[in-house]
C-alpha cells in the first residue's frame, strides 16, 4: 500500500494548496522586506539631495554677494551697513545649509560640519574688526 493511498484526495489537495500558499507568503514577505529597505535608501538619498541643494544655493549666493562687496566698498560713502547686511545674509544661508547637512546624516559629516563652523567663527572674529 502506498503512502498516499491512506489519504483522501481532498486532504492531499488541501496539503498542496497550503504548501503553495505558505511559499507565496514567504516570497511576498521577502519582497516586502526588500521594498522596505529600498524606501529607507530612497529617504536617505532624498535627504542628501536636499543637503546638496541647500549647500549649493548657499555657496552660489555667497559668491554673488562676494562679487558685490568690492563695488559696495568703492561706490558707497558708508559701506558698513551694506557689508553688515551681506554678512547677515551669508550667516543665515550658512546656518540653513549646515542645519540641512546635519539632518542628512553624512558619513564623516560631523567632522566636516564642525570644521565649517570653526572657519565661520574665525571669519566672524575677523568681521568684528570691520
């Protein structure tokens, strides 16, 4: 007597159906886990892109402001208010860029951000003489 002869067709079909359903659930669970990992990667990329955008905008604006400083110094009778306004704009842009970079969780970012903050503090000390 064969092993399957003891079971009815209904029992055999139920066992096959349950096996296939279990395999399908395992495959779907693996796909969901992979998709969840990809969502995490996409969020990290989005944070890095936002940090890159803010840093680029800050640097571009700083360069534009830097280009107008010489004109302000030569053309204005009292360039101090305009220069102070430019320093304030640059300070706000730098703070915004650094805040976004801190939120991006960059590899080695903490050292880079602290170095930039130290250089900004040095620049502020030099600006206090003006």
